[in-house]
C-alpha cells in the first residue's frame, strides 16, 4: 500500500512507523507541517522531541510543504490524519476530493461546534469514505513495537479493510467495528475521566476510590453514547473500557498527569505547560459536558472535572461534590 500520514507528532510518527514495519512492504510518507521539524526527522532519522531514541524505518519518507502538493504526486491507498482534534476540519477540507479511504487518529469533540470527528467530516468533506482508528494505545509503546490492539471504525467496509491491511501485524492487532459513534464517544470521554482519576490518585484517596471512579465513569460514557446512537457493546470493548482503563491508570497518560498535577496544587496553566504535549481532555471536557446537557444526559464526573478546570472547584471540593450525591440505583 501507499500510505500518507499527515502530522508528525508522537502518534503520527508511531503509526507511520507501524505501517512501515508490516510484512506487506508498505510505502509510507510522513508529512510534517514544520519544515525545520521535517529536516530534523530526515537528518536524525528519529523524532527526538516526541519519541527519542527510536529510529525511523528506512522505508519511511519524511515530507513537508503544502498538503496540496502531496495530492498531485503518486495516488495513495490510504490517508491518515494525525493532527490534534483542532486540526481535523482543515485537514479534511484539504483531502475532500481524494478517492482513497481517509482515517483520523484524534479523539475528542470539536471545540465550538461540539461535533464528533465523523460529524466534522460530514460537514467538511461529505464525499469522503472515512473513519477512525482508535483504542487503548500509547504512541511510545507502539513505536517500541510493544503489543497493542486498536479498532478501525467506519460505516464503510473499504475504510475498515484499508486500516486493517495497513496496520495489522505481529505487534499491532486491528479489529474492525461499524459503530463509529461508540468508538468516538469512548475516545473522547475517557480523556475527561482520566483527569478525574489522576485527581483521585493525586489526592491519595485509595484503590477503592479509583475503581469506583472508573466504573461510574464507564456508566457515564455509555449513557452519552447510547443517547447519541451508539451500541452498548462497544463500551465493553477496546475503545470503551479498554481505552478508559489505560488512560485512567497508565503512567504515560497525559490526561491522568493533568489530574495528578492539579491535585498537587498546580494551576491548570502550569499543569498543561509542564506536559509539553496536548492533553485532549482539557480541551474536550466542556464540549463533552455541553453535548451531554443538550441531550439531557447526566454526567456528574464530567461536570465536576469541568468545574475543576474552570476554577470553580478546588481538587478536594470536586471529590466532595461527587461523594455527596444522593443514593440511587447502580443502573442510573
């Protein structure tokens, strides 16, 4: 396959490397927006900022310049957008006339519009056959070829098949799923819940509290997903429970780290600045909450995280709000 990955951050680089390593011998291009970064990647054959110490495969080409120039070159079998959520719409608009499948790696709801990625695509590039590649995964572990499982989600079989063909291999399993709504809700909400879990651990509330928070968080995620038309089973899979557990408990999780730092008394600005990477949960928490409100879906953990990020609650106050809720049945 001929594959182009747009976005040379940690995730874009890791997935471009994963595609290069497949036995099928894919020809992979990695597009970096910044010319200086592209030159460094090509010269060092490493992404020193995001994945230091891991060599790029020999069959990975690094490119820069206008994306339009890439469209005028050899036809591609798959385009992968590896930008943050904020860059998805513009990337889709640039690719709106391509004939090959297009997939995105970002997770979240678009700020302002409150749309999920596939809803953004329906507005920005409705003619594309497109979908999402998601699931419990840290870029560093994928780059190191540590075992990982992902979900290829799309309403189009051609997109699901292309993603499986591009990335499925000995160290990376890719499972197809038609429920793109459920997959995207899981990918967005788990980041918000990871902030809450990091807060819980940072306050040293114990393992019981962590287990309760993750479990009730999964219930919130499922409620929102069902209201948006997702299938319940999706939330017991890789992009629901799997991604939630990883992001809420893994030491490589940026969203969890935000919660830990807030518990230590850092301001939100200090916590975000210390990361050096994007923590999508910080930007999508309010959008998730607003979408839930518009549907009449109760999400108390998400609501508390939003209040915390807005500065309306301090760390321990947010916990008190959650623990002070009245009794109810577990299914509620």
